[in-house]
């Protein structure tokens, strides 16, 4: 039992924001805070894995990334493009041809970013990798990404109700993990059927399984495609305990996906009029 004064001293790194380059999110007081759980929710092919990887790369902090949804080849090519700013297609070609020496130094400098590529990791496996990270580096990761939470083997098998119950339990588990490790745990998740095309704003009710009780922050992503190989990714804060939120999803900030280096570039220079001032 702690007083308020004592609580200041025991908080550790809890509440510290993970560094990121998303200026428009910061203007809405959206931060990925340590010791908290967040979800990034979107339909297939919208860009949630790119969003999470760009956050992990640009944060430049100790990262443990469980990439159940993307292969090592995909993540290496994407991360290398983000780190170096070079064309992702040329990087992928070099990877296929086993001629990756030009990028070795740049990737070597990110030695504290570690991946697990199990297609169906268990909770025990996640714990084991966390302990290994602590043993090797002497600290817990500041950012832990689970891509996607539905790929985690929770041991729950059954009907839709059991599926939802399993996801809710997993979110509680990840939230507790965030508290115990002082990491920010970022889970990627899917949407309900009507929102699966990802072409319109997704409300809080569009989160698959309605698992929005535990996370402190939930962003839903939708996209705009212009038919000329360009994409805009829009992020809506549908839940945010520390800042602005709009559960309808109608308020969002926008980023242009640079198709060459796969970096997300700011589009919004100012807040909407009704949020300013």
C-alpha cells in the first residue's frame, strides 16, 4: 500500500512515451507510453504491420517484435528500406540474390531490435523471449510488438464466445506484461467484417471481438488509394485515456506511405479547426 508521494518513487519508467516521429498524433496527445497496452486495428492490407514496424524502427529503442504475420524476408526488406531510405525493391532483390553486404553495417547498428518469427507463438514463448532479452541486454525491451494478437496460441478452442473470451484474456495478459516489464506493448488486431475493406473510418465498435476494455490506446487505420500506386494511411484515435479520442473514427490524422522506402510521411500540418486553440 503506497501513498501518492511513494507512488511517484516506485513508478519507474511507467508513463514515459516511446519516441516517435508522428507529429500529428502528438498534437492529439497520442503517445505510446511504457507500461501500457495499445492496439492498432485495421483490415487486411491496410498497412498496420508497416505502421508498427515504422514505429519500432523510428523509435530507435530496445524492441522485441513478434512477427507471426510476416516472414523474415519481408521484415528485413521493409526494415532495411526504412533505416537506409533506399528503394525497397532493390533491397529485396539484393536479399534474394544473397548480396546484402551493402546494408550489413546499417542493420548491425540496430542490434537491440530483435524479432521472433513463430507463426503461432504461445504465451510461454513470449515470456521466454522476454527473459532472454533481459538476460542478454540487461534490460527489458521498451517496445514489444505482437503482430497479430490473433496469431498468439492462447490454448482456447471453441465457438465465437470462447474466441472472444480468449482474446479478452490475452489482452489482460499483455496489459499485465506491460506493467511488469515497463514496456509499451503494441498489439495488432483485425476488424469486423463490414470494415474489412479498410476504405472508410473504423469506429471503436469495429474492433473484432470487442476487446477494447483493457488497452489504454486504440488506433484504427483506414486507407485511401488513388489508383496510381499511392496510398494514404489514416489513423483514428477511437480510444485514448491520455488525450483526444473520437470513438466514431471520423477524426483522423493522415500519412502518405512512401512506396520507395516505406516510410510514413506527415500530411497534416495543423489540427482540425474544432480541435485547435
